[in-house]
């Protein structure tokens, strides 16, 4: 699993957060499973993107 995390100001638009997430996803296989979590904490938005490992059968 690979994890990417970045803090943004609370006023940051969702379009900017979307651009950040998509810039990460462009570097990985579109079939990979991902988890995206956006939290507001202590006056900031924290974006956490997890690229999950694939299990081969």
C-alpha cells in the first residue's frame, strides 16, 4: 500500500483537492483500488490517498 497525505488551507476549493488526487492517480494503474479521505482538522483540510496493493489469485 502506498499512502499520500497533504495539508491544505480550510478555504481550499474542492476543485483544487480533486486536482491533487487526480495528479496522484495519473501515475498508477486505473485498475488499482484506492481510498480517498478528506478531513477537516485544526483549521486545515487533510487529504489522504491510499493506493491499495492488488492480491493476485
